[in-house]
């Protein structure tokens, strides 16, 4: 039973990380960055919206952006919160990706 739960946990954790990287790419992050690391880097360079987003990520973990930049691992309950928020955030990332794609195709025609 413990082996099954451990395997299930590894799958869920891997799926959450995959979803995180895909949503970050849809928002315009460099390939391979997670949303929190990308936002933390933007906040570090003074982006006001990124600072607000980092505050919102406190729902996942206290000082989540700073902890991700520092390499502090998340606790199990934080991974569960993060995965739930990523699933809820998927439609928003999809809309942003569509708008960015339309804007890029219009820019190519001009």
C-alpha cells in the first residue's frame, strides 16, 4: 500500500511540475521555468505585477517566490495546494496564450 501511495505521489508531483512549466511557457516565460521562478525573477527586476503575483502565491507557501529562487523545497501540503491552483489557473493561461498568439499573428502581417 505504501509503495502504491509513493508511486501515486511521484506521478502527481511530476504532473504538477509539468503543468507549471507548460502554463509558464504559455504566459511567456523562458522554456523550462516554472511560474513562480519566472515571476520571482520579474519581481526582482522591479515589475509591479510580478510583486502582486508573488503575494498571491503566498496561498501556496509563505514567501513562495523567494523560497523557489533560494531552492527551498516545498512541503507536501504546499505541492497539493500548488497543483490545485495550477489546475484552476489553466483556463486563464489558455486565454493568455490565445491572445498572445493572435497578437503575434497580427504583428507578422503588419
